[in-house]
C-alpha cells in the first residue's frame, strides 16, 4: 500500500522567511496530493492540493510542487507570518479507494 | 458549510471498558473515516466506510470495530479499551465521487486509565 514520509518533523523560522516541507510517496499510481493545516486545538483543514497532471500550483503565499519521477512533493510558504504556525500534513491516496494516507506531520513555528 | 460532529470532545475510561465514539455528518457524504492522531505518528487510518453497512480496514484496525447503520453516522467501537488506545480520534467524511478533500470533526480525546 501507499507509504508517505514527511520531513522535517519540526521547523522554526523568522517571520518573513520562507518555509519548505517535503514529502515522498511510494505508489506511482497516486495522482492527488493534498496538504492539510491543523492549528492548535483545531481540526485539520485542506489548504492546497495538486494533481499529477501539473508540476506546480500556487495560491497567494503558498505553493506546492510535484516531481512524479522522484515521487516527491513539497509545500512552500513564503513571507511567513505568526498565523502560519501550525502542524502541516501531506497526504496521498491509498490505492484505488477514496482513503488518504497522511504523513507524520511538520510542526511549523513562525517567530515574530 | 459541511459539519462533522463528534459526540464527545473528552472521554476518560478504564481499561477493559467498552467505548463508543460517535460521528455524524450533515452533508450526505458517502465516505466516512476514523483516524487516530498521535504525536510524531501523524494521522493513521483505523477504518473507513464507503456506503451504509460497508466497511474496510485501514492501517491500524486491531482492537477496533466500526458500525455504519445510517449514511450520516459512523461509530468507532473499542470492545475492551487498553491504555495504548489513549489518543485523539478524528472522524472525517468526503463525497462520492471523491473531490479529494476530507472534512474533519473536532476530534475526541480519549484517555484510558
């Protein structure tokens, strides 16, 4: 089945700097890669996703890139702000079902 | 707005007790999921259901069972709770065809003493 690895587990940046979180996946048939943000005490929420027919997608200060050959995808946050502090999870489909397999999460701290 | 409601935010149970965690969604979604969240381990899938009375095992089903008698309700059952089942449990739902987005509940923090 699908296996998703995520790095780093923690990331501390100064406000205004960029943050990058990387994930790898194992199933070459996977075609959809979402990213979820979980603020402290809140539920995970989808912030951006990318499908396998594109290499990059941007939404304001966040972007995702996908390298299908290497089977890895990344989340890029530019001009970080304290409200970006949260745990971020990458995910990939688990086989030919609608389930998602999640990475182990990255705790991002943005210091003012 | 999609609403996924978990019946209990916090529960404290004793080893050996039977525990029911209830989840209800109001968006007529076909898919429902139970995940367990532990620090450093991320979100691990316990069970999911793609239709009423249908269920499939996830990655860590041992010690758990589920029930989906109605489309809107998906229950997670711990037949005999153990201390290693102390965790945060997250329910989620998604429509068919799958858009890719899961809608999560607020979570149920279970402590087993």
